[in-house]
């Protein structure tokens, strides 16, 4: 079964609130088997507009990634994030 990947591009406007959001995502990540493989770090947009911060989280399956993004546990974290920045989030199936 192919793995699932959550790809998020973010602009953080309130670092403290964003930190609380990140902490609150941990139970949902554990529940759905999510492993961050990219979380911030050096990046360069070579085409398009891009965002300052990029995150990739690997899940055991596409379904697990969707489950994470739609879970009540993640919804609680998302509520903390909404006033702390902007995010584009995409779930993709691996090869």
C-alpha cells in the first residue's frame, strides 16, 4: 500500500501561537502514524510564489493522512493555528 504525505506551505504570523498549534498536533500525529520528514528548514522557491515554511509529514497510507487532517484531534490544533498564520495543505498518495 502506498504511503500518504501531507504537504503544507505556511506563513507564520504569530510564532508563540504557532508553537501551541504544533504541540497540539502531536496526539493526532501519533494516532495516525504521522512522521514529519520536513518541518521548516532551509528552502528556496525556484518557481512560483512559494511560502516561507514547508512541512512534509509521512503517513503509513493515504487514508491515514486524510484521517489525520479530518480528525477531531487535528481540528482542536487547527483552531489554535487559524489566527497564527496562513497554510495551504495538500494530501498526496505516494508511489
